[in-house]
C-alpha cells in the first residue's frame, strides 16, 4: 500500500512540475513581457507628448510595431521566429526589412538626434524584451543560449589568461625600464 501512495505522490509531483514548466511559466513570461511592452509604449507616448510628434511618421511606425508586439506575442514562438526570419531572408531576400528600414530612416530625417536616440532606445528595449521572451519560453532556445553562454565564458576565460600571460612580462619590463622596484 505504501508503494502505491509513493507512486501516486511521485506522479502527482511530476505532473505538477510539468504543469508549472509547460503552462504557468510561459504564461508568466507572457504577462511580464507584455507589461514591459506596455511600459515602453507609455514611454513612447510621453516622448510623443513632450515633442508634439503624434502626427509624425516615426512615432506612428514605432507605436504600430510595439502594438503588434503586444497583440501577437502569445502567437510567437522560437520556431515561428526562426521560420519567419529564414523565409524573409531566403524568399524575399529581406525586401520587406529593407523597405521598412528605408521608410523609418525617411521618417527620422526631420527629427532631432536626441529624440531619435530616445525612440531607438525604446525600440531596442522592445526588441530585447521579445528576444528574452523567446529564449525564456523555448526549451530549444534556452538550450542553445546556455551552450552559447558556456562557450563564450570559456572563450573569454582563455582570452583573459592569454592576455595576462602576455601582459605580465610587458608590465615587468616596463617597470624595470622605469626603474621601479619589483615586488
């Protein structure tokens, strides 16, 4: 009888853990990312209000993009993102991306540089929020980013050791040249 209870608790615990990982955690990430995007849209609104630019194309383009991010975030997944980027790159040769960038550059022409940098900062934060959402909610992206982070850590550590190995003799030679006392 105790074995049956143990098996039941083990299965219930595993089911609860899977429920949290597969349902609740992605829902939490969706909500947090949308809240971040709402805040960025509000910041964009304040910039538009401060500089009286609600009728400017640069404001409306960025507002539409953030609104689209908020609206369709629940439909976005890492696999859909990869497929969309690949299809855009291979089939359309990034014509849509180039056209959007050209239109945005044209819209920015009549804006002061400080306003452009504020708007670009908001757009960069929105893009970073989307990437963060994709990585946090996709097991594939999480595994790939973890491997990449580990590789970068090892690479940077080897670069640091290489730098130190080369730098110490140079510092010692410079200290001797200057007549410094070696410790």
